[in-house]
C-alpha cells in the first residue's frame, strides 16, 4: 500500500444529502461540501466534484466506473462510500490509480433483516392486497373465506446467502417457528448452525424446491447474477414466495413476472430492482407482489451510524493510517 501522509483538514465532497447530524460533524472536521438539494449527480457533475477534493463520499446511487476514475485528479486519494455495497465502484480501476476505497459494512444488518422479516410476514398473509382493498373502499366485511393467506409457522424458509444479514433473518425466522435451510459457499460450523437453528443445503436447486419462502442475501457477482431464473422458478412449489431485499439483479425479473402473472408461484416481496429507480411497470398490476422503494436501510439510526463510519474512515485515513473499512484487496 502506498505510504499515507497526514492531511490536517481534507477537502471532502459528498454526492447526496446526508442526515443533519452527519453533515454538521463533517463540516466541523473537514473542508466539506454537500449536495443541498439531494439531486443525484450526473456523470459530468461527478467528474467535476472530484476535481478539487481529497475525498469523495458517494452513495449507491452513484456509478463510479473506470472512466470516471480515470478522470480523477492525482489529489483524489480516498473514495469513502456511504453504504455497505460497492458494486457501484470499479474497485480494480481505483486500485490501479492508487485510490483507496472504504465502505460502511454491518451498519444496516438489523434494519435490513427487520424489513426482510416484514416482507416474509406481509406477502403470505396478503397484507398488501388487504391494504389496497381498504384504501379503495373494496372491503365488504369479514368472511370465512375472504383474503385467505398462509401462516409462516412450520413453513420452510430457504436463505440463499448466510452472511450478516442472512444470519439476522434466520434468528428472526426461528422465533416465528420456521424451519430454516440455507445455502452459502462455505458451510457454517455445527455450533453456529445449532445456535441459529439452520440446516445446510449445498444444492441451490434442492433448496428452491424444498422452500415455502425463499429469501436472497448474497452479494451480486457473476455467479449470483439472476440466481433466481426461469429454470429455478420451475422447481418452486406452486405456493412458494420469493423475497428480495439484497440486489435486484439476483432475480430474472421477466421470469418472475411471468411466474406471478401465470400463478406459477404464490407471490413476491421486493425491495430492490434491476434498473432502480425504474421499476418494471408490469409489477404494478400484479396483486400478489409487494413492492417497496428500497427501504432496507431506511432508518434514522442506521443512516446516522453509516455517516459516522464514513467520518471515522476519513479521519483515520487523514491521520495517515489505514482506515478500518478499507475495501480493496491486494494492498500491501
């Protein structure tokens, strides 16, 4: 890793509006400039923002690709991303140019797990449909066969990707009496499986076929892109539900929409989409699809904690030390 030198008051450019407490602290510690109206920056605006700063603070809405990194001046030495995901940053290009990248991992674990559990409850019990019926004045009163859903106790929850968030979801699902199976690249120790109440399923196709509810918590890679596709949907139970609060690209949306429209599966709960903020309009007319506007990390506590982690990373870097949340691999 290149030798780090101390910077007394680094120039910091923030691409989106952060919580007031976070911006106030940044302004106290750094020569910080903010995005007052919270409008996402264009590519040209991103390049302009990097032109005279030591540190860029982007969010997941900013695509920092190789061409943008190539336009960065020598002065820019740190990209302190606000959020856990780094798919929006070309890490190889940053490393090649000697720009360090940090993120804020683990901050939103409980927030995202809570929202995932809310969808796991919401979709089988048809709460979204019930809410719309009430809003539209369509409820005609209680009936023994009206708006029947499914209980989740005793059902099998298949978790694809058992990292921090997946484990937190498993802990919540265990409390609801669900049977939990999981898939990940490396099996957990038996003691951890016992604590979480989970069973390893090494074959994703078998996990999909066994599960009543499938929830995705894996990173987006070449291997996980469209991990839920037409072939896997064909193996699902007809009363199965799909939950995604991870990355929109993990699901082949065309295949999912066809399965929902045809009744091949029972429903879906989505907080992320392939082309955010655009959402495929076909989803909007599917009654058994619960759609949320990427709320997984949307808590005051989580967003403040993420900002605090960004500040810590910048301060440690500015003091000439390696920041705690450095992302790039291969630095020596």
